[in-house]
C-alpha cells in the first residue's frame, strides 16, 4: 500500500512540475513582452494575478480566462508558453507592436475562440 502511495505521489509531483501554473506562465509573458512591466500588477508579478491589468480569471478558479492588453504600447513576441493557459478563451493584443509569428502552440488551446 505504501508503495502504491509513493508511486501515486510521484506521478502527481512530476505532472505539477511539468505543468506551470497560470501565474508562472504570466511571469514568463512579462519577461518577454516589453512595456508590460508598467501595467498594474505586472511589475513585481506578485499578488492576485486576477487583479493584474488585462487579466480576467475564470469565476471561482485560479485560471486565466481572458487576456486583454490591446493598445498598451507593448512590443515583442507572444510567448509559446501562453499555450499553458488551458482555460484561456480570449486573447487580445491588438494595436501593439507585436512582432514575429503567432506561436503554433496556441492552436492547442481548445477553449480559445478569439485571438
């Protein structure tokens, strides 16, 4: 029984180590997009991510549902790690200086209906 418990715990430890939280994914985005640090909550990357400028979380959860950062004077590439936001349904970076292609990994987001 103990052996089964250890295997079970090990499996979950590996899964959670390989799947970053939504907040960790937003921190990655913060480090790759210039200008985002000037927005409320993004500079330090601390506090409730659901209160950061442009972030809307799923009701009753700690999952990012929407990112709306249009017209904020941001520049840089959209990071492929955004595909880790499995509950993301809306992503808006219009009217910024985004460069590079849209990462193909975003195509794996089953709930994303507007990009």
